């Protein structure tokens, strides 16, 4: 198994070496986020995906305010809504 993993890594080494993420744009997008939207982004950035109920419990904020912030972040293409009321950071 370890040999298969090493072979895969060697074969695909450098496959994405020329890829540079647009982190400057992401930082620019965060400059004008308010406290709640920024908290949501931090939570989603550290997780693969989070359910809306888990966000509400973790944040301890009003459900309508969280829903509004989630909608705004989705419209700005910072996060994405997934089936089953899950959200992920883009």
C-alpha cells in the first residue's frame, strides 16, 4: 500500500505546481465583511462543510441575522449552499 502511494505521489508530483490561488482577491473580499459574516467565513474556512443548524449553535446569533449573512455571502460567491442546508467556503 505504501509503495502504491509513493508511486502515485511521484507520478502526480508537480501536477499543480503552476497553480497559484487568488488569495489576494479573497483577502480583498473579506475587507468589507461585518463581524457576523467574517465569523461565518472563519468557521467555514476551517471545515469542509457545515450544516446551517451547527452554524446557528456555534455562533449563538439570531437565526434571521445568520440567514441574512449566509445569503449575502452566497450572493458574493464567498460561500456556497449545498443540498441539505449545508454550506461550504469557496
